[in-house]
């Protein structure tokens, strides 16, 4: 049971990080196609986040763990520092790909190393596939 809760917490953190990262840069993107794609990806993260919260209710009366203020600040400062000299759409796509790849790795680790409920496993697989597809789309903007 604890593995299931931990997996849902990690998945919720991953979706929250994805949403926050996109929201941090969305107003900086000039390419309309890129901006439209980011809005679509944010919506996909939100859907998965909602599914996490629904599944979480089966295991706990609490809410899933969120990323904390320090993690949000670190994400913000990381984006600011890495784009100080390059504010191109390509640079933002690069940063999003790097973050998304971290989510894919964490998702694969959960799938490969934890005995999980089939519904949780299915949701993690959905998350990983969504992120893998996102990376392929983001490559267009490098």
C-alpha cells in the first residue's frame, strides 16, 4: 500500500513540476505553434494530476504531496539562469525536454522497481507515454 501512495505522490510531483515549468515560460514564447503545443501539454498534465487525486482517495484521506515553495523557486531560478543569455524558443524547448526526460526516468523507475496496483501502473504508463510524445514534439522547436 505504501508503494502505491509513494508512486502517486511522485506522479503528482511530476505533473505539478510539468505544469509549473510550462506556466513559467508560456508568456515568453513567441512562436504561436509552440505556445499552442505547450498549452496542450499543460492540459495533459492537469488531466493526469486530476486522475492522481482521484486514485489517491482510495489509499488515503490526505491530499497527494505537492512540490514545495523551495522546489518552485529552484525551478524558477533555474529557468532564469539558463535563459539569461538565450531567450530563444529553442532554449526553452531544450529546458523543457531536459525536465521532461527527468519525469520519464522517474516514471520508468516506478514502473520497473515497485509492485504497484494495476490502476496506478496504468496511470504512470500514461504519464510516461505522454511525456515521451511531448519530447518528440518539443524537438521540433530546438
